C-alpha cells in the first residue's frame, strides 16, 4: 500500500508541512508506504484548456516541460492521495490551484485513473478560509471519483506559526481519526 501526499504550502517547515509529515508518519507506523510532493518545488504552467488530454484519452497533459505528468503517474501508482494546503486569501494557494486545474482536467477528461482510490484532505489557516480550502480540495477528490475519507472533527487546523497546529486539539483529534479511517479503507481494499 502506498499513499502520495501533495503539499500546497510554500513553507517547507510551516504548519501544513509539519502536520502533513506527522500524518504520513502515522500511516507509515501502520505499514503504509508514503511519499510527499512539495508542489512549490515545481513551476507548473496554468492549464490552457486545450483538451488534448480528452482527445488522446491517456490522462497525460500535453505540456511536457514540467513535472506534471510524472506526478500524475506517481498518483496513478498510489493507493491513496492526500491533499494538504494552507488557506491563502480564502482558498488554496496558487501552486495547488494550478496543479488541481491541470491534473483535474487531464484525469477527468483522460483516463480517470484516480477512480476508487482513497483520498483525504488536511488544511490550516491562521484566521479564516480553512473551511473554503478544505471544501475546494474535497470537491477535487470527489470530482476525480476518489473515495473521500471522512472524519470528525474535521482536520481544519487553526494556527499561525509552526508548530502551533499542535495546539488545535479538535483538529488533532480529527487528524488521528483520519489516519485510522484511511488505514481502514486501504486495508479493506476499496482503493484500486
């Protein structure tokens, strides 16, 4: 079993990165291999809606000059996908947004390769917007036909400077349950 996590934060040692690393550590304790992709390490071009992915049907983006297709292939090979992002200006940051747009079109118009995989979301915000970012990421998982792993309380963290996320007791409970629920779903073989 393998889970790939996409980190939409520009801060390599910020709240989002640290809580995502903690989440992945817990999955690894359960015997699940993990990989984290820092989206800000890549310079993705925005989707130009050329629909080549739809015409070809192979789930690949025609723009081959960045790592988009490599990351999509790694997502295809995984059993689960985790999307994590802070809330910037009431939604996900630009790098995550550009990735979601291009990846979403290539996958939904192409090979629908994420269908049936387990998907989870983690967000963090200093004040507000965390719910919007959470909903945007969850919608993307649903639109790409992943089995969204739910939890209560929701893992929408309130924090400004890392490791402040640890002080959000409700979100920490939600993240712990999210680990349990994702492991359970993966072990049941619901994912591809």
